């Protein structure tokens, strides 16, 4: 474990001590763990450096890198720090019920862009930052999946 | 033990369940115990759903969109005809409180497991129900007992002032919090009304909206009723459903920690009055708001099974769904049901595919792992299992975890233990909220109200440093132990499992074809 770089939300975290882990279902990543006081069922899903641990019902994204992977990742981040056009994508699958903008609309951060109905709830997708809408990929009535591009802001 | 020959004959030979998910499975289980053949219905999105696999038969009813399948009277009645069902159980939601559907079921010569259609029409319209309750001498929430203008115009400023702020827009055809909007100021009513109407139309096919004063702080307490066709009524205790988000229940318990014997007496009396004022049989729940002084106000009477019926089943030992079916067939409620004592304390938490750290927004996807608790006093009613892909078309309720113990502190300890045994993979659920709730001092004291989620949880606390340390330990170990590789290595297994279930589907299709009545 000491040869791994472990992070939650970008912050390095030392692994807890005094816990024993046994894999109940290694194929699915189901683990039983205890420290002599608590007994919990948890879950690890992922591969390589990207993991999601479900602990006490909460999904916690964990980065697990070897030191070599860590250095490579830091070198990449340094070259990517420029603000360019962004693609706004759907965070959940559903039905587009309204589109509040067209190509050419100027928006400020927080403006409502698209309303998605999923599981009978209406969810507003808002502008992540200010800019001009350059492309709209969906219309009212479109059915979309999670991660589908909705529109582009420059 | 009664001898076999003394057991009642199966009330029906075959019953169709006009629903999906965990409640369809609950009814299927009751049917199996009563010796009734169960018929599931399914939309295209549900062809391989758990309820379809567990029923004795299954009939397709159309496309994924609920309006074209689970809400289609024609599709469901034609499935009932094809399957030769004698009765229809509507579950909750969908068509369960739709009077036209109940009437169509009866017109087709089938038994509707629920009250008479006219009663549904009277009570399903929450506005009419307000007037009925008021006439029966039951206190109602102050508000306007008329529908708001359908042409977009709101109530007049005068009318609004009389109701007072904050106020609540509610759908006359409503339930489950849909079509509900809180308003703080006069100018909010226009847009709120439009949204409420749209949501109500989508959920119920009826956009009629009315206005009530919002009572806060308040607790949401409801009384479970069970009536037979011979005029007998059992009052089966109350449930406290005050832990809510978006006016939808997350947690229910019985008895209510806020209800004293005197309040209970008053609640039961009101519930009996309303039941007496309508032509009622089958299962129903009368919902009340309880204000800080313990005064209660009628909200609505739901003449159907509730999501949280299991809580009452645990404290009474009564199979509510089984009795729904038996009274629908004309059986009398025996004395031991009419006089059932309640024992111990039960709590239910609803497991939703929702992210409680992002305003409880739906979090669809595929369920990758599904580990449910067991042991004494634990009950899980689930509608999904590992490898289920959640459909964005439907309600995100995955399962209900219920516990029963001698008293409330023991029930809380049991719930805490059961939650620690539970894990669901692939989708963010509200389990993190529930795990937090069982340690929240206000909830533990039982001193909570409907504002608890908004006031005490919000989007939840940040990940505790101790939990982050455990999480990185698990992730690190998972990588070192090649858990991901294990999944790949188990690929053979997974394929075989999938193959097997496809085979089961095929076998079912064959069976359905063969058994289809000519």
C-alpha cells in the first residue's frame, strides 16, 4: 500500500489502519471489513487508477496511482490549463422537455439551458460558465442518454 | 396449525397485477401464498424485469412510456382478457386510484382489488375529499376548496391573502408529492402553477391544482384502514412519515414518536368518520398533518395500498396485501383482525436511486452489485437485483428496508446494523442519507418534523476524514488484490449466468404460449 498514491477529491489520504478486509464477491468488488468494533459491507468498483468505493451508502471516487502514474498525470495537467469551448452533456438519461436557448444565445453562469425529465422529475441543466451557445444538439422531445452532448458554449 | 381442509379456498384462480417493481413482486408473493396464479404485465423496458420473472405468467402491454403501457387501461384490460385473470390488483401509483380504470375493470367482468369506482372518484379528487372530510366533521387544512383557473390565471390576491403564506399548490389528482409546489410570495404563483400543472398532467393525466396553507412545522401521520364488503372496519394503527424530500416520503415508522394516546384516539376517530362517510372497502390510508400542538388536519384518503404498508404489517402481523385480495373476493374480516393489538416498533427506509448529495436527483444506471441485509427483524421488499438496468421512465424506488424490534431504540439499533450490511453498486442511492439519519440526534430523539431533510441534511456532510481513509484503503487493496482482474477472470461465469437467464426467459415465453387460454 505504501507504494501507491491514494487520493480523494485530489487530496492525498493515508489508508486507515486496523481494518481487516475480505472480498465476499471479488468479481463484483463486494468487501466485508471490520476493525473489531464496526462491521461493514462496502464495495470497490473500477480498474487501473480510477475507483469508486461505496462506503456507508456513499460513493467515494478514489484515485489509486503508482508513483510513476502520478508523475505522468501531473505532467499532463500542466499542459491542459486553458479555457476553450465546452460541451455541456446530460448527467442523466431522460426526455428533453424544453430547450431555453438557440445557437447564438449569450448565457451567464447558472442560466437554464435545457429541461430534462427523468424518473418523472424535471431537472434543469444550467450553464457551467458564461459564453455564447454555438451549437444545440437536442430539441424538445429528444430522448437522451447519460453523457450525451446537449450543446456547446464558447 | 389449522388443518389443510380448513384453509380457505383460493379467493381467485388468477389475478393480474397492473404494476411493476417491488410492489408487483409484493402482490405476486401474496398470490403465491394464497394459491392464486399471478399475471405480471410489462412494458418493452421491463421485458426482463424481476417482477416479470417472478410471476406465473406475463403479458406485454406496450412501449416503455408509462402513458402507453402501465397507464393504459386498454392495454391492461386486453392483457387481463388474454391471461384469463379474474381480478386486477393495481398496486400503488399508476392506475391505482383511477376511477375510470376501476370502472372499466368491473365493466369487463373482473374484480378490482380496491374500493368501488365511485369512492375512488370521490376521494381520488383531493378537492372533493376535502369537502367530504369537512362535512364529516374532520378538521381540514385551511385553503381554497376550489380548482385554480385552468387558463393560467392564479387565485386573486384576496384569496391568496386569506390562505396565507407560505402556501402549497397541490394536484387534485395527486399523490407522492408530484404536482406540488411551495409558494412564499404572490408573484411566485404563476410559474409555480405552470410547473405544478405540467408535472400533474405528466404523472396523473389531470392538471387540476388547488391551494392550501402550508402548516410548518408539521408531522405527517397517517392511519391504516382495512375494510371488508360487509361494513366492518379495522383501524390498524398509525405511521409517521415525516422524513420527506420534495413532499415525498423517505422513512416511515410505527408507532409515531409524536403520537400520545390522546392524539391517537383523535386520529383514529377522524379516520373512522371519513371511512364512514364514503362507501369504502379494501385497504386505505387517511393522511393527516400534525402541528406542533398535536392538532391534526385531514390531508387526503388514499384508497389503495401504500408504499409503506409493510411497517403496519410488521407491528400488526397482518398480511395487508393478502387481506386486500380476500376482502375483494367478499371474505369477512375475522375478529382477530378487527381487534389486532400492535406490537413493538417498525421503521422503513426507502432505497431510491437518487443522489442525496445532489438534491436527491435521480441517478439512473445499472445495478452492479446488490447486497441486502438479513437476520432477525429485517425485511427487504425489492424490485431490482444485481445487473438490473434502471429505466429512466419509472419511479426510482429500488427497495424498502424494514426492521421490527421491541421498542424504538432497539429498532434504531437494528436499522443501523442492517444498513451496515447493505451495499448497492453502480448507482448512487439514498443509503448514505439513511445511514446518517439513524445517528442524527433529532431523529434518534423522535423529535423531527417534515423539515428535517431540508434543515438538517441539505446535501449532507462532507466525507468524514475517517471514511476517506477507509475508502482509500479499500480501493488500494482492490487494485493490489486485482479485484478488477477477478471480474474479468469471472467473465466466463458472467456469460454463463447471463446465458442461463436468457434461457429462463425463453422457457417462460414457451410456457406462456402453451398456457395461454384458447
